[in-house]
């Protein structure tokens, strides 16, 4: 399982979740707010056994849900809705070790932060 985050220069955040041979991608138009809500949802998962956040887009919204299950397993669901009439559509459903998941989220956010710092004006790489 792999989680990769990418930030466009426009501030849009893309998340790529790969499990086995399948990659699922979803986005948020306000990447900084999405990262903050993902961090808070991960903290809630660790503290309360559940966490969720919403990543709005111009045409709808993604909802990320994390639930602690038995044996330190976390259930991960990503839903998409583009209106009240259509309701929520499952984009992703997965389970993994909770420690593995929270580590992956933290690693992905740290890697993204490092890339953003390296590309910032005035940095050695930028």
C-alpha cells in the first residue's frame, strides 16, 4: 500500500492511493486546507478511533472516513458527491493496519512538505 500527495502551483492537492495493482486518485482545490483536515482526521483516528475530513472541489466534494476496527485495523473509505440528488458514491474502500496507515499519512505529508520547501522561492533548490 502506498499514499502519495502532490501539490500543484495553483494550490490544488492530489492524493494517489495505490493498493496492489490499483491506484485511486482524488483531489482538493484548497490543498493547504485539505492537508490540515487530513492531519486533524488522522489525529482524531489516533485519539478517538475515528476521523473524517472533506475535500471540496468546484464540481463536488470528496469525504475521507477512517474508522478503527478490531485488531488495530483501520477501515478507509473515500466517497464522492456532486449534489444532494446523487448522494455519496464510493471511490475507495480499504483496510490496513492502523499504525501502518497513520505512518503512511505522516510520511506522505512530510515528503510533500519537503518538496514544497525545496521549491519555495529563495530555497537552494528553487
